[in-house]
C-alpha cells in the first residue's frame, strides 16, 4: 500500500516537474510560436493553510489573492477600497452594513457566488471549534460570543453569527456591535473571501484544494513543500482577468536558495529577497529589482506600569537617543525606512515626521531631557524574541546608543523564545523596553492605533481621551471624516510616547528575464497582470 | 545466526519506546505555547485557543499525551501536523527524498572513497597519495554549508552543470547535493581504506603469499582488500545515520523536501507528533543498518562469527 502511495506521489511530482521545466525551459524541440505555455513561477515559503478563514500567513495570502476574489481591493494610490465582488457596501449608521454582491459571479466548480457564500465562510471562521486563525476579525459582529464561549470546555450556543443576515441571494446585511467606519476597507483582507457549498462537505480536502472565485484556479492538489499549481479560470468575469495561462507557486525552505534560483532564471518572481543580498540583487537585476514600501512597522514599547518608565520625558529621551538611520544602514543594508510617525506612509492620514523632534536622533537634547526626567536607576532590560537574529543585532545597537548617549551602563538583553514572547508582553512581565512589530491587516490608521494603543495594550498605557477619540473616529459617518479624529488620537499617543516608532519595512522583490508587466504594491503582487515573454 | 538476528530485532522494541518517549518529553519540555506562536503577532481568542489545544491534546500532562500518541500509533494513526497534514503521509513523502539523497551520498562514499584509498595505498608516497591525503584533509576542514553554497553557486549557477535546486527527478536533482553531503565521508573513507590496506599489506600472511609466488592482483583483491574493509564498513554503518541527520543543512541549501528540513521546521513549531515520528524512524533505520553492518563483518572476515 505504502509503495503504491509513494509511487503515485512520485509520478505526480515528476509530471509537475516536467511541466515546470516545460514552462520555463524555452521553446524546446519542434514547438512553434504560441505552442509555449505562457506560465510563470513564483517563489513561495510553505503556507500553513489555504482556507481563507484559517490563515493569516503572508505566503498563503499570496496564493489566496490569486484564487479568490474578495469583496473589495485596495487602490494602492489612495489606500481606498475599490469594489471587486461587491457592487456596493453601504451604511447609514456605520453599524448595520448592507453589502450588495455583483450578480452572475461563479466559483471554480460552477457554483454561483451569492450572499450565502460569504455568510457560510464567515460563520465557519467565527466558529471557535474550527480553530481558524482569522476568528478575531469577527469579534465586532453581533452574536460572536455565542460561537466563542470564554470558559474552557463549554459548547458554543450557536454555529451562526446572528449579526449576519442573507436578505436575498445578492444582499448580505451585517450588524456590528459598535459603529465601525473602517469596515469596507477591512473586507479587502482574504480572510473575508467567500466559500462554495462544496467546501463544507470536506473541509480538510478543501484546505489542500480550495475552490475560489478568483482569476486563477488550482490545478491539482497543493503538493506540500513542493508546488501549488494554478491555471487561469476561464469563466472569471471580474476586472482582474489573467494575462497568463497559469502560475506555479514553487515552495522553498530557504529564501537564499530561492534567490539563487531567481538568478538562474529558474523561478520567475521572488517577493522576499533576503536583506543580505539586496545590494547585490540591485546590481544584478537592474530594472528587475523592485522595492516597495510595506505596511509592517517596528516599534520600541515601554512598560508604562513600571515606575521608572512612567514619565513621558524619559520615554522621549530614549527615543531621541536612538539613531534610527544608522541602525537601518548597519543592520538592514538601508532597506528599511526610519519612521517619524506611528503609521506607515501607505496608510491614509499619514503625516510625514509628525512625531517631530521626539523621533529624531539628537543625543545632546536626549541627554538633557533624560536628566530633567530624573535619569534611570537599576538594570535596563531589553526584550525581544529569538525568532530572527536581526532582532538581537538592532537591539545591541540600541543598547550601545543608550550607553553612549544617555550614560545608562547596566543594560541586559532578555531574549525570549518566540513561542513565549507575546505571552510575556500580554501578561506585562516585561520590565524594560521591548520590540513590538505590527503587520498591517488593512490600511487604516485604526488598524495600528486601536490595535496597539487601544484598551488592554501591552504598554499598560491608559488614556481616556485617546480611547474616546478612537471610538468617535470609528463611528464617524465616512472614512474621510474619520481620518482627522484618528490623527488627533495619534498626536496624543506621540505626546505621551508609550511606544516609539522605529522603522517601516520595505519589501524587496526581483523577477526573471522571462516575465514582464510586474507591478507590485503594498497590498498585492498583482499576479494577474504579469505576462510571459514570447 | 538466525537467533542472533531475532535477538537484535527484539532489542529494538524497548529502544523504540525509549526514544519515542524521550523525544516526546523533550519537545514537551520546550518552553512556550506552540499554538500561540502559530498566530504570530495577531491575537487568538481564548475559545479558538482552547479548541486547538484540545485538537492536539496540548492541555494533557506528558504521560497522557504520550499515551494517546502511542494509542494512535498502534492503530496506524501517527497524528497530524498543525497544518492538518497526516503525519503518515508526510513521513512517506519526505523519507523517500531523504533516503534517495542519503543512499546516493553513501554510494559516492563507498565507490569514490574506497577507490581513492586503494589507489593511494598502492602508490604510497607517490603523487596520487599526496594529493589524496592533502585533498581529503582540505575537505574535512571545510564546513558542509560553505561547501554546499560554493558548489551550488559555481557548479549550478555559473557553470550550469547541475540544477541549483530540487526539480523532482532522481538522479539529476540529487547528484550535487549527494556529493556535498558525502564529501566528508568520501574523505574519511579514503583515509581509512588507505591506512587499513597499508597495514594489512605489511602483515605476515601477505609476505608468505608473496614468497609462495601468489599474483599481486590476487594478494590485494582476495587477501587484503576484503579484511581491510572492516573499519570502512563500520564507519559507513555509523555514517548512514549521520548522512540522514546531516541532510538538515544540505536539504536546506538545495531545497530538497526531505526529513532534515521537516525536523528543523517541526522543532521550531514544537510539533511533537512530527518530531517523534521522524526521529523514531531515523533511530530504527540506524539500528537496522548497524545490524546489517554487524552481519557483514562475518562475510568479510570469517573469523568473526555470530554463532
């Protein structure tokens, strides 16, 4: 039995390899023009799941964006939502939202895409026993508690969100617990993609061969650690019509190997060039090297509940003693961008350098402020996780700068196992500045401000005015109207500085000589636009 | 002989339970909650956390967790990974790759190593001997990953002689990784074979054979080479385990989806069931290979018997 399975597996791999070779390996013998399949390959790290509700991994999302059509997508220029599967998303009170779905859309298996497809997928995601990671995105929907009992071992009272109502096949009504003006932009996230009825017959099988409604469809099952093969979906009627016949997502365990393969033109697109190779890649790839500002930010958080860090002046002094530009050059090869605001540039409402001198490197002023605040006694512990060696590198630079510029001599590193790190922060066990990282879910200042500075934050920072401003912004009549309110909240968080911004990540991508029309933005690699050179 | 084999096989049962338990306990002892780590920087609501803890028995004490694992194992269920893949499927998939790699490297070691050693021994002090000694010292001194990346860039990328990464076919995708993986072994086997053969060529029975007028070819082929191979075979037996364990680095460099990669990832994710499954099989293969080696001794040198 085992042998049969093995052989079948191998046959599949061999066929796949032959196809990949055929796709990349030029004309070969005999084939005339147009014979060559216009397929290309994308380097990927093994995803965790391919069910939209079950994954928040960026690798999965790269694939899901190709095989699913969310309700909206984000315009990279304005950061505003553009309708995709939805015809309109409206609300009068920011609490009850009406989503109209474009009629006539189809899943890859021929099923129509209806309001129910969305309701089914969202209910499954919000249902705790499924254990899907995007569950918390539905916290704000009425009825969430019935699906997610707090106590251990308790059975959920319901398996459907009472706040979701299918009005007719093309209309879905969502009732939120509190007004939320940013709701439409949140829907661009792949976690809100629809699922067909066929999925629920066998969710496990669906996870390795998801049926979506996007421009590409899976061609065979996900071959774990090897390949995810897709082909253009012929009946796709949306605006993202594929310009190629299919994409092979080649899975790499090491980005270094993927980079070598990109240089050898063996893989066509790599969206994560290792930082160490960036300067070389710029020279080697020329125009085929693309750097895109992303939504990911690094911060230095302070344990405000610790008396020694209670004064905003001291926290500002530490922020001003850090040479962000120097660290970015030394540790990240200049690929990240030093930040003087709490939200990154691509988020609507971003104001350059709004943090002012509090985020500028000024050792003299920092020392002055530091002494005014009464200095610092005891050991300064710096917290970070062991997930990546670069954390320790930049923390060491921070430590050196604090010693040099503020005269703090007794600095210790607290390197916490990755699996324990967030628990440490959540339970407020850190007694010193810590690394805080945020990966954007959707481009709204709310996603940054409320998630990191809002109620129950890791710094233990409490500010009623801030909280009220966020609530007011969340219930603002439109997204435009919400921005000034979020900005006021940002000003407050900067004034008190419970957490200092450090830098914004930039994504470094490169592509091979085989493909053209590569347009990568912060939200998507726009794989549908890519064409294969003849 | 038969009795000996049976006893050795029976000995593997306690070893199997011992290793599985030890490995399970070690993964269990790793700090932190693997489920929380899965969610990354994003929050995981308590109800979801509980559901996932239940699914992977993470709330149970060590003994109960291990008991459930063994219970499943006896029914042929090896559990599943955090991404929902059955461990049994994963093992057969990944072991195929690693076995192909390790065996290819092993053949390299055996053929190239013994050949180099014999040639060097027969031309002792000559140019070839000096080259073999110098070359092998050099290879032993280089860390595998340096050798691996260099081979990948030079032979794969610049000269285009080999694929730079896994393409799914044997032997194409395996030759370069196997050479890298086996390089240390080739050097070691060559030196062992050389030293052992030189020593045996000085033995009394060789002088006797020479004086009796036996042909040199027969002296080397029949009287000395066979028994000279005993230390080589011992080494190769032990090394088979090393090859599979050493595959962690080589598989990483050449993107071969084998068990080395898997163990590395699973330890990071604290996937107890996967680590136990992979490593226990590793132990079993190691034991079996060593049993084979012990049996081979008798074939190579009739003076050793397992009566």
